C-alpha cells in the first residue's frame, strides 16, 4: 500500500473506533489503527535514511 492509502485507511479505522459500541470492538480497532500507523512510520523512516 502507498502512504496515502495507509493514511486514508488509518483515518477510516479511527472514525470507526469512535463510533464503536463496545469496549472490545473499540480496542480491536485501535490495535488495527496502531499497526497501520507503524507501517506509515516505517515507510517515512526508510525514506529519511537514504543519503544522496
């Protein structure tokens, strides 16, 4: 996935977590959002390590 796709997926999951009814549902969505955020951070850190 590209970075923009990851960001839109992250936003969608966070909005879904806000509307979650139960605690377990909200926690699972927050965990999913955290894993997406990790992927975003990994992509940006790899780009910053490239030296020209």
